[in-house]
C-alpha cells in the first residue's frame, strides 16, 4: 500500500469537498428561499456522488502499489 | 385521408412538445441529466484503466494510461480554447447559452477525471522508473505546474460549472451570467493548455535526461 498516494487522494478529496460543499450549501440556501429549483439541487447532488466515486476509484489505486 | 395524416402528425408533434415541456421542470433542461450521466460513464474509464494497469503490474499499460489521459486532457483544453472559444465568439447570446447548457454537464466529470488520473498515474510511473526524486528541479517544476493546474480546476473550473447549473435551475436564468461563466472556463482552458504544454516539455526532459 502506498500511504503517500492515499493521503494525497484524501487531501484532494477534502479540498474538493470543502469547495463543492460551500457552493452546495449556498445552493441549498437559495432553494429554501425559493430562488432555485429542486432539480438544480438534484444535479449538484449527482455531481457530488459522481466525483466521490471517481475519488474512491483513485483511492483504490493506492492499495494496489 | 392526407389531411387526417397531417393532423395526426401535428397532434403527435404537439404531444411531443408538451412532453418535453413537462420534462423541463424549472430551468434545468431535460437533457442535462443524460449528459451528466454520459460524462460520468466516460469519466469512470480513466481511473478504472489505472486500477487495471496497477492490478496487472504492467509498466507498459501504466505508461499508456498516463500518456493517453494526459494527452487527452491537454487536447481537450487546447480544443476548447483554440477552436470552441472562436466558435462561441461568433455566436449570439442565446446560442452561447445553448452551448454552455450542453458543454457544462458533458465536461463535468470527464475533465477532472482525466486530470486526476494523469497526475496519479504520473506519480506511480515516476516511482516505478525511479525518477520520483523530490530534490530534482524538474520534478519540483512538474509538481508546481500540477499544483497550479489543480488549484485552477478546483478553485475556478468546478465552481463556475456549479454556478452555471445553479443559474439554469432558477425560474428566470441570467443568460449573461451563464455566458460569462462559460467564457471564463473556456479562457481558463487555454491557460491550462499552455501550462500542460509546459509540463509535457518537463516530462520529455525527465524521460530523456532522468534525474
């Protein structure tokens, strides 16, 4: 197992989640105010799940070296 | 008989239009989810190929994954700035918005997937070849370029794409804002393309003169 690679993927994922999460929370706030449609939130959630899947696959690579 | 055929066709067309309108809930077009799913399907391929290369312990396959993902990433960026940017500049505002509506979901997973796979495969490859020497100025230069590319991707590209989705989801989207965000992404793709040309030069140097 390559610990450095695992840590690097975790750091990338944390940076991604920090930025994505803050914009998602803004979107959620806009949705609660009625400024945004529910489908916008759904699309952002799909985007989050998709990126997390890609990060998870990359994390697997750290276990293979 | 002919007029009956025409009226049936007209009814079918009208029915299709109503169905499309029903599917277009809010400002998000019906095709957004489909394009996003397509982008995810394509985006999963590079990291999955990297997993396969490492599982097979094939240096050739690892090198191939690194070069093809990095090359495709560079090609996409250059295409977006050099060709698509010019095409968009020739379109009117509604045309640019229509392109942005389709381009944003299609590139949403593919670009970060290619970027992260190229970088990860590059590190594994350098480790395998014994060239991952952190004191080497060429490896440091490659690292600096990668950090800049990643910061631009996470800090500008992705947030802009999310803001385009959010704008589209509003009852009355600001078309000028969508166009502005999309244009910023296209220009940034040009900057990334130039940075990638620089990193390819660094890679070529490392390959010919290993540190």
